C-alpha cells in the first residue's frame, strides 16, 4: 500500500517573525536557482505610477507590459536592479502573443537565444550587467517559453517558431522530469534531479502547457506530466487549505511542504510562487483541474484584503499586499463560477500594480487577465474548449 499522506508542517514553520521591513508589492518571485544569491534592488527607472489603473483588456495590458518592461528584446526587472531572468523572457513572449505583436515576439526570442540559451537548449536563469550570472535553468521559464513558441508558431503561421518550441519541449521532458509513485513530475531545475526526495514547486505545473506541448509533439510524457502533477496538486490541496511555495516529493509519493527549494530560508508559506498554481489550473481545459483551482477560495475569501504572505491555513504572515495575491483569488473565484468576484479582484490587482509598479506584479496582472478572459494562450479560461 502506497504511503500517500502529506507530512504536516513543523509547528514553528509558519510563525510570523518580527521586523518585516520589505514592502511586499515591491518584491518579485522567489529565486528559482538556489545556488545563486538573491539580486539586490537598484536604482533603474520604474514605469510611472501616476497613471490610472489600466482597463482589464488582456491585449492592452500585454502591450503596456511590452512598453514598460521590455528594452530591445530584454525584459528588464527595473525594480530588481535592472537584471533579467528567464522567467521574464517567457512572460514577454506570452505578452507578445497576447498583443498579437510578431515583431516584439521575434525581438524577445532573438535576445533570449543570443544571451540565455545554453548548449543543451535550456535557458540560463539570470543575466545581469551584460552577461549570464547564473546558468542554472528554471523549468517554469523553459516550459512557458516552449508553450509560447508553439502557440506563436500557429498564430503567426511560423513553422520555425513551432519547431523551436517542440525542440525545447523535448529537452524539458528529457532533463527536467522524473517518475515517482504519483506519476511524472516537473523538476524545478537540473539541480533537483540528483536526490530523492525531489524539490518541487507546485506553481510550475501548467496543465495548458502540458496539453499544448503534448499535442504538438505527440510525446506521451506530457500526458504523464499532466496526470502526475494533478495528483500531487490534489494531494496538497486535500491536506492544506493553501498550496506552499515549495514542497518536496519522495519517489514513493509522500509530499512535504518546505520553507524553500533547499528546505531553508523563508517560512512554509503561500506567497510569491504558490498563487500562480490557481491561475494555471483555472485556465485549464480539464474540469477536474478547474475544480482544484476553486478549492482555496473559502480560505482566501475570509477577508476582503489579502496579505501578500499567508501560512497554509490562511493566516497572515505580513500586512503588505501583492497584485499576484488578488489575481490568484480572482482565478479561484472564476473557477468557482463567481465571475463578478473574479473581475473585482482583477481590478484590485490592476490598481495595486499601478500604484506600486513592479515587473512581477505587471506580469501577473497581464497574464492573469489573459488566462481568465482570453484564449490567446491556448487555455479555456473563457469557458470555451
């Protein structure tokens, strides 16, 4: 009989510590390559916060993202000192698809190939001051980029882009996935494949990406990833009210929430990674995935305002807010059939993102709106399959 329990969180793992000084709306996602030190925010210019919140039109939001955060094909994290990460390049590719902007897509992909593409076909994670400073791949970035390439190939009638997406998908399946008793799962990076238990980021799982790449490649491993990821996600959401930013999955199927990719650092929390899980599952074309995205809503809906960092029971770990938090609750409401509440939270996210402009907030207001109201990225957030 398989051990299938999700091991409980240590009692002290979610205790709020004093002295939280950083404004959460000014933070981006957690660093995806554990060996690297976190970049320090610098003084590169931020987009102006003097303009009103943008209309919730995915194409307009995507065009604004391209205008505000992309320079000559490079997605610049102005709020993080002006560096670039592979995740950002993938978000830029998504933005170009949503905006139907083939020229911007080519510029972003050309820069990515020139500056980030490794010899194995995966992307280096972080670039700064003219060169790569951390060449460890982050699988969510590669997965999103492969999805964007295939979709762009179809949208722009470009076989070259589609072929490059298929090629990248093959490298991901070969090097960044592993079999467990729960099925095939996505590793967060090459570093995570050396030891059992495997580090796991629940928010990297993307049912739509798995479907898009499975259809494009004909590779059965993408269906295995869909099934294995759904099983892990279902177990997590059965055991805890909210998913953790990081977990680990044992080869025998046991899952444990973790305080970070290496089991240290942040408390076990729902913060700057985990909310993306709700968006990625809410946009799925599979009803069972959408149902999973709806499960956290009662916990997230206890208060009108959502703290940027929560423990897995929904308790606030900080008083600050993030645009991603509201976008994720919008996804859960949308998955539950409450589109009025979903639009209200998308509007709150857009307003917060305008008042406190950050690369990560702008990206997820844009992506969340597209995932829930548009079919440009291949999902079914509009309810049409």
